[in-house]
C-alpha cells in the first residue's frame, strides 16, 4: 500500500506535508528532514494497523506570475 503526501514549501524554506487519505500532517526544515518526519508520523499513525509499504511526496508549487 502506498500513501501520498501533498508537500508545500513555506516562505522560510521549510516544508509541510499533509497526507491525502489520512489525517497525517508533519513538517521539516529540509527535504531529508521532511522525509524522515513523514516516515515517523506514518509509523505513529498506523501503530496498531497494517502500515503502508511506502509513501510518495508530491511537491505542489503555487506560483503567481504577473503578465
């Protein structure tokens, strides 16, 4: 089973990830820290259930450009 996280980059450079199918949200200052935090948060969420075998981090970029 795979779960997907929508990731946005904050103005300060950090990242916030929210799972699209479960109530899991976490953050990290770097991409590596975010990935580790997602792994930890996912393990905690599924502590008494079958855990997903992997997760996908989907970076969402919202950019406004003047024409």
